[in-house]
C-alpha cells in the first residue's frame, strides 16, 4: 500500500504515520517529492491520499499532483482530509472529478478533525481543545485503518457544495497575489533559512538573508508556522497569534518530505 501525504504543519503527516503503524506494508510518500517527477505512476492494489482541506477544497499542490498521476491496475483508493471544521467543503468531490477522468474511483473518504492552522482567520485553538480533538482523532484513525484493511467503501458529508466551490475558485484565481500579504520583520529574522526550505513551491528566495516571496504561493502557511522567531506575518492580522505544529511531528520530519524535492 502506498500513502501519499501533503503536510506543512504536521496534522496530515501524523495521520498518515498512524495509518502506517496500523496497517501492513505501507510505504509513505511525500506528495511534494513525488510531484517533482514529470509523469508519476503508482502501481499497487491500494493507494491513499492524506492532505489538509484548503479553502473548503483540495490544496492546489494536491490538485496538481492528482492531475498528473497515473494509477495503474484500478487500485482501491482512499482519501483523508485533515481540517479544523469537517464536512463544510468538497475536497473529495474535487478529487473524484480528477480521478474519474482516469477511470478511477475514490472508494473511501474521511475527514479527521484536528487543529486549524489558518491563523489569518483565527488564532490556534486552546490547548485543552487541541487535546480533546487529538483524542477523538486517534479513535477515528483506528476506525479508518480497520475500514481500509477490509477495503470498505465509506462516504462522508460534503456540505454547501456550490458556496464552497465558488469560494475555492475565487481563492485559486487570486493565487499570484496571495503572498503579497506576507511580511518579514528584519529585526527578528536570524536568516536561518527554514522558511525557504519548507516552501513546497520554491517561492522563497533570500538574497539578503530574509525571505522574498516570488508570487507562486499556494498559501500552505508552512513558512509562517516554521519560523522559529515568528518573524513572518500575514499582514498585521497574525501578529501576536500562536504558531502551530502537531506535537508528534518534528520540523525536520516536515522538511524531509519537501527538501528532497529541491
Ligand atoms: C490556506 C488554508 C486554508 C484552509 N482552509 C480550511 C477550510 O476550508 N476548512 C478547514 O476546516 N480547515 C482549513 N484549513 C486548516 C487546515 O486544513 C488544517 O489545519 C490541516 O489539518 C492542516 O494540515 P497539515 O498540518 O497537515 O498541513 C486551512 C488551512 C490553510 C493553510
Ligand atoms: S524562518 Fe524566520 S528567521 Fe529563518 S530565515 Fe525565515 S524569516 Fe528569517
Ligand atoms: S511561500 Fe510560504 S505559504 Fe507560500 S507556498 Fe511557500 S511556504 Fe507555503
């Protein structure tokens, strides 16, 4: 079994790893690294995708990868979307549309609710809330693993489809200007380079040590969350807000899945 994961603050990597622990013969593959291949092919009887929900839909990086992936031999396909608020969105519908064009179905879909890392909207949840969600997520992941082992079909809610899709499309349309919101506090920046390393799009250059964004951002927020001195902000709105990484995932684990692609 191969599980492709995409993760910038660790939630999806955590879920992918837990599934790997509970199921036999699972290989985890970074979707960013795999996406560097011109024509990636997966040839196995079971393929999974674990990714965050972005703007009620698929992250742009995941969408692009699915477009170019070839799935040989009609495998059992499952998908897990990690999120802050489940059910409001159409990530699986979007995925099914792409794979249907390749005569492939998504047999099982689940949301796993963890913590929203989208701090331009609101601050990271309180620790007690994170702990409850982690406990519930652990139980849900066990159920998901069991269903995958039995190659079961599983559907889930995707609410407010039209609203969510038009919101997602509008976001995608303004992709080139997304990173105009980022700013770096030169007084705080230590020129450590982590923001550049975590970026799955090679969208950060550092001619003088500090990040300069190159207008091909997918708004994963990896750079903002990984900065050890909170030098990066999204406008003024994220100032004073917490930064996030799943407690069981190290920065090095996230970087491994991205830097290998560079
Ligand atoms: C650009 C962006 C958009 C997001 N949109 C949503 C959303 O529509 N619904 C939601 O529940 N969470 C949303 N989130 C939160 C993430 O889906 C959530 O924190 C996810 O678990 C992060 O996974 P990761 O740590 O593997 O990157 C968004 C996050 C980002 C960065
Ligand atoms: S991660 Fe932060 S401190 Fe490091 S180079 Fe980037 S902005 Fe500067
Ligand atoms: S610039 Fe930052 S938010 Fe944009 S793709 Fe790179 S790491 Fe993600």
